């Protein structure tokens, strides 16, 4: 350079490339692949003017596009691949007399902003390179000249600007309004710049020899005009880039930017297949026919028995069908029960008859025993009792002194009270 350097910047897309600007419209492109022997190139044929280059910035999307702005507000966009100016323009209204800053939209390669350092017109103008007849919009909020601008690389909705006054303004570019005003500890702030690595963080350098680091934790949002602000669209550093949460039934809700999706997550496909088959079975009206078809298409006996049993549950006479399934017939079972009842009755009759016969035999045996006892009892030969005096006995019947009641072995068959005298009379009844 032959004049003092006023600005420089490295190319973020090709880090070994640097651009520098100075007075008398001097612009050089530096190749610093070998820093010990740098190589400088002219971007192309420069305009015939002695204007001072106040600021220059590399395009954030296209690496070979460089934008420069001069003191009188002339903007030149260089196409370094073709070594010529692609676009050059000025504010035709004549209000932008002194321009101090230029910044590119980090996502839109055709949009940039310029800032005026004139205290009578301290504005930031937004330009679309497809039509440079007039700015897209003009941002007003500063009370003194603007010296520096910086477009947020993390959220292109926000633009920072600072200047002679001791404050910085964060602009909402979508709503073309002030999102936040940041008071600064210094005045005559020459440069403001977002951090490329730390969201919501920026630095400010002043002519007072100070560098300040600031953080924006929040912004006011869109001004509704009634003293309230809309916070429905917070900055990207306050928003989750994505989110997910599980719900009932294997549902997964995900959110990405402004899109919400609900999906079904299958962790065990085999269970899902089985459940689908069960739902299919329940949706069929004739379940019995379905079970029969499964029986015909099943290879193993065990599965056939299972489907036959399931089919029996849907039969009109479910009990009869289940009995057949386990090998029973209702009519055969009824006959078997009747036969068993008949056998029990016959057995009871035989038992009664047998008990009656036994009773008769026992009575005869008792009578025979009584007779035998009378014959064998020696006491009968002597009248049977010591109190019986010989003089009281009947001469003709020596045994007339003994009555029937006194005979412990006598059995009164004709007493008329068979139930009391005969202990076997109730047996078998």
C-alpha cells in the first residue's frame, strides 16, 4: 500500500486469503499461504477516483465476492473470479453522504447493509443487489453517526450497529424494528463484531483504546405498538435446535425449528406384528371360520389344538363344542350318569336284602343258643335260687317257681313290642 490502511478482513471460507483497503481507492487481495512471503493481487481495474475505502467485507456465502464502501457512500461488489466489479451503486436520494460500514447477510449472498456516519442522517440501509435503485428498508434508531455494523452469524434475524453514542442497537431484521438496546461503557465506538463461536456474545472497540465484551441474554421482541412485545420468536441461542419427547402408545413427538412431527416408534417389531394379527382377528365378524382356516393352514398339532380351542369359544353352543374338543359327548355323559345311578340303586337293594337275611339267621342262632343254655345250666336242676324253699315248690312242677320275666335268657317273641325287644328290627330299613 502507498497510503494508510483503513480496513482489512480475512476470508472465512478460504482462511489463507485476506483483503485490505486504504486511501486513494487502494484494494489488495493477499495470499498468505506462505506468511513469510505473502503475495498481493489487485482485484481488478479500480474506478478512477481518490476516495478512501472506509470498510470492506467478504461475502459469507460466495468466497470470491468482496464488498467495499468508500467515504462518499459508493458501494462496489467485486467478482474476483472475473477480476471486475459485478455491482456498484450509491444512494440516489443523496442523503447517504458519508458511509462508514458495510455487512453481508450470513445466509443471503444478495443482501447487504450500509451505515451512515452523518449525524444528520444516522441510519442503516438494507440493500438487495438484484435491485439497487433504492434500499429495501432504512433502519432508524441512532441519534448520532453509525460507524460499525455486524450481522449475526448464528441468527440472521439480528444485526448489531454502534457509533458515536454510548449504546449499541440490536435490530430485528424480519420486523425491521429494534429488538434490544445495549448500553456501552465507552463512546466513539469504532468497531462492533459478533463472536463466530459464542452465540449472543459480541465485542466493541472504541477510539478510547478500550475493548468491551458483551452478551445479549434476551431481546425485547417485536413491538406490538401498545407498550408490549411479542416473544413468540426468541433468538436462536435461546431456542432449542431440536427436541423430542415420548408419549403413550409408542408415540414420539419431535420439534425442529417451527415443525412438529409425531411418529410411532417400534422398539419390538415382533410384538407389533402379533398385536396387528390380534386386531385383525378381532375385526373379523366370523371368528369361528377364521379359526378353522388357521387350523387348516397350521403345520404343528399343538397349534391346531390351540386354534380349535379358540374356535370352540365362538361356537353357538360353546359348552358342547368345548366338550367335543376335550373328547366328551354330552349324550354319552348323560347315559353314563344314568347307568351309574341305576347301579347305585341295585347295590342298595342287594345290601338291604342281604342285611335282612343276616338278621333272620342271627335270630335263629340266638334261639338255638338259648335252648342249649337252658339244657346245660345246672341251676335249673335245683330250682335255680337259694331263697326258694323246698316246701314252696310245686310238687308236680319243680320249676314252677320261675317266671318268664325272671329268666334272663327268655326271649318273648309275642310281646307285641318288636322294635323294643328286637335290636335288629330297624336294620336295613
